[in-house]
C-alpha cells in the first residue's frame, strides 16, 4: 500500500485504536419505538458527532482522500481458522482495517476475494452516488476526496456482504443494519510532537440483501453509502433527529441541513484523533 509521505509518523506508545461508530452498533441498541421528533425542521449541530474519545477528523494535509469502491468484492471468504467465521465479523470490527491492509499487500489474497451474493451492478453506482453526495462541501475548502480504481493507493475502501455475521458466524438481520464503518485513529498531539502514524485504511462494508433475501433496493444502498461515508469523514455518532441522514433511520436518504451544519462545525475544530 502506498503511504503518503506527509503522514509518515511514528507513535511513541500513544497509539489509540478506536472505531468510528457505525450504524450497525447504534441500530442494535436503539429502542423499539421510533423517537418523537422535536422541531424536525430546525437546523442544529448535533453533539453526537463527537466520540467518547473526542473529535475525530481528517487533516487538510491528508487530502485529497482517495476512495476505492469495489465492484462487489466481499471480505467474507477470509475465514478465522479458530472461529470458522469470517475475520470481518461484527464482533471483530477493530481488525477490519488491518485485514484490508494485509490484503492490499498480498495480491494473491486480494485476487481471491469473491463477489458478495446479492450484489448487482446498480449497487456500485448507488454507492458511488451516495459517497459523491458529500462532494458538495469541497467548494468550501475543508474537504477534498477522489475516487480511484487502484486499491493500492486508497485511504477508504468500500466492500459488500450478503449479510453481517457475529463471531459465531450467525447472520444479523435485525434492525435493518445496512452498513458498518471501521477505522483506526491516532492521537493528534502525538503527531504534532513529531510522531508518525502507521496508517491503516478506513473500511466500509455495505449489505447487498434485505432480510428476506431480496437484493438491496438501490435507494437504500445509496442512503447507506452516504451515511457510512459520513462516519468515515468523522461524524462518529448518530443524530437523534430521525430526519437527519446521520440518524439510525437514514432520514430521507440525503444529507440534511443539520448534517451539513454538523460537518462544517466538526471541520472547524482541532481534532483529538485523526484516521
């Protein structure tokens, strides 16, 4: 994998690994009843963007970020020999970036990846359009990213799966879990002190099927990709307003005014951690 020279930093005992909160984690904990909306039309910066470890966002020096969307590739064929389940199970989220880094360094393993069951060509375009939705902020100067067809140069990777599984290999269909995002973050203060981060990719995995086995509708796929990329950019938690894309309900499937206000606010703050 090509590491950018401007981010070659070595963390001296201060490496902090944490995961960007994914939609699946919050969905698994949400209440059965949809919360009542209070002033759903009001534009606000929702505090849930901040993780328990502080502010997480990319630095301008890391941009333009490079995004690789696979043509349906699944990580499910990489099996943990002890568990007999995919390494990329949801109980092992912290290992996903390392797994993808390993695959990139091993072309034979990469080429052995299969296509997720239920994947259709339209899923690629839906994911592309969803992720491209955030490009509207590029003109404001704080965000920049490009799509790449070369997996060796990417910072953010998108894969697909028929269904998410736990460490026992049991399928998880409850609560409409459509995506997970996993990333490794590094303390910004350590980097300012002259350290160096061992970069690992951000990994997004999107589900290709609905609960009854049918192919994921393209509109839902696009909303899921847009949502997960919001997590990749640094919106760690979920808005409590169901009208927002970054709520666990995906809002109307598009970036809401509050989502936009939150991202702008986030990128005005000094980060505590960087991906």
